[in-house]
């Protein structure tokens, strides 16, 4: 989708249909946000590892048949544009699948189509690989290794299109077992009875098994690809001889190098395909590095624990908005520092990604405002880019909050990024929150000097708040929200 998208009031499937989210957990299905996409993706390499009974029974067979069909048609094609080529083009459906609520879409889940040239590019590469003597259909889910423009969303949507009949069956069965209202959506969805998305009544909701999901499909996660490729000495030597320092290359350069070396040798191609496919693993819910599952837990837990934490602003103006948002941040600070919510920002000794802190704050602020009848709407862009928060109350005030980890680009975030967000929101009011996980160094002192210099010159300057999110030596029993 074009442009920056914002999410204001996230609505979970479980909340809308008034079912216990534990039922989704028990079925090992993702609880989707109905009015926004979640930046998780179906990894085609995980189909054969899934423990979902319907995926095991029918999904694996269907995905193999789909990949076999594309490769078979490309193999017999004599020229681009002939009947076989057109058949392969039609079979390789890359259209976005908004029904699952996954991907980079941001607020809303309308979906879109990808340019035709991308399908042709994939088919051309497949033809080159076949010419080398390799007809393994597993080359299709690994196209993210070779093709410019084939990213995690492309691989995920391609797989979803192939698996759609099975995902619809999984959804229908879950809804039937849990008395969720459904209706027919036609042959496109296998004539299954599916739940309607209240934010797009022309589309059904399609549920996805959690063990098919990763934050990035392996073939698109170049931190993993680099590691896997460089662990095989034959690949490492060939790539470095051709390219130089592979580890320091951009993603585009890495794709070019892997493509060139793969299409020169069927043996090297097979080594790469085997190495990457063998390294696949599902999204680790315990690690939850981007905080997507923690985000859901806050949204669907009992909101009463947040009651009385904040009060509506006395005046619906910029000053009243600022004071209330500072109160929200102060309550969030207490939850993190004093009520053990810091635990949600760590996985063992590893801190979660910056987005985990941002999503956790957004969820807490959303529930806190709702349960206390505070007429302030936190918004966040929910796509794949940087996350900021805009708070607004009627037409009387806007305020932007930017949140950074102490190990991140703190100075640039305060000096540049926050100012860009404030300008976009047409406001001079901003609050910069640092989640202190260690490694602060002199960063805080530097931005405090920037703030003090601006105030001394009579200019507007954003507030600075530091929240101690460092891992404690021993975790006591959690006393409040987030439990």
C-alpha cells in the first residue's frame, strides 16, 4: 500500500467475536488484528515442519503440487508467452492476501497486486535453473535468494495463495467448533463458511497456524542467509572469489552474488538450496523479538488493572494533552520499572527488538485511555518502517512520542527523526522516551545539551523521559499489568 498508514484502535479477532483467546492459543492459531496487518509472514519452508493436522494431511500435498505445477509448465515452455509459459504465469499468483492480516500493509488490510514483470522474472530464473539440470520444485520458495524485488511479503503471499483452500478449511473448522458466526464467500474460498471482517465486509478472515510464521521468511532474511551461505566452505570460497567481502555487502549485492554463482554451477546451486532449506525454523514465540504476541496479551487481558491510572485532561488544549501523555508515560514507566513489565522486553539475557518496546507502549496506552474514558487517541504506523506515536484530542492538540532503545541511535532519533515526525504531524510538541537497556554511554548527556540549548534560545524542545528497562538479576513475582 502506498503512503504511511496509521493504526488507532486495534481490534483483535478474539475481542470482536467475544471468544477466549486461549482457544486460539490451544489451536495454535494467530489471533489477528482485524483493522491492521501484523508484520509476520508465512514461510514456505515451514510447511513441511508444521504440526497442524490439516496442514500435515492436506497442506503439504497442496504446496508440493503447486510448486510442481509451476516448474513443470516452465520446463515444457519453449518460449516466453507460449501456452505453457502463460499457464505458469497464471499459477504463480503473487497477489496480496489481506484476509490473513499479515505483512507490511499497515492500517487496513485491503491488499493489492504486484507488477506482472515480477512473476516473469521469477519464471525466467526458474527456467535458467531448470536448464542447469535442476528441476527441484523447492527452488520456488527460495526465490528470495535470487530475485530483486522478491521480499518477505512476496514469498508469504505466494505461499498463502497456494495454501488458501487449506487455510480456509482450518478457519471454518475453528469457527464451527467455537460457535463463531460465518457466511459463504464463494468458490474463491472453496465455498467454505468463514467469518466476515467487520472492517471490510466483502472479505473473510482467514486464520493462520502460528508454526507457519516467522518475522522474516528464511530466504528473505539475509542475516540468516549470509550465515548459512558462509558456513559452507565451497559456497564461501566461490562467492568471495567472485565478489570479495560478502559479509559487508548490501542485500542487493548479496542477491546478485548468490544468483551469479548459483546459475554457473548446478552443484553449487544444490548446496545453497540444501543449506538454506535445512536451516529453516519457525517464529520463536518465546523470543518474540518484535513483541507481537506480547502486544496481543496486553490488548486482550482484563483492562481493569489499568483503571484509575490516569484522568481526563482538565482542558482539551495542547497543555492538557501534554500533561496527560506525560502521565501515561509515567504510568508506563512504573509498570516497567516497579511491576516487572521489563520482563516482557527480554528473552533470557537477550533484549527484544526496539519495536517490542514500542508495541508494548502502544498497547498499554490504548487500553489505559479506553478504560479510563480519556478522549485521547494514540496512533502508530504499523507497517514495516520506523514507529512513532501521535496523540491527539479533538482538534485542540497533537503531540508526537518517539521511543528508542538506549543501544540505538539515540542522538539522531532526538535531533532528526523526532523532528521529522513532529513536522509531519503539524506540531511542535514532542516527547522522546529512552528505554534504557544498557549501553547508554554519553547519549543522554548529548541530547540533554541539545534540549537545553534550544530552550535557552527560546525555541521549542521535546521532553526527555528515561525508563529503566534493564534486566534485573532476579525476577520477582509480577504484581501488575503484563502478568
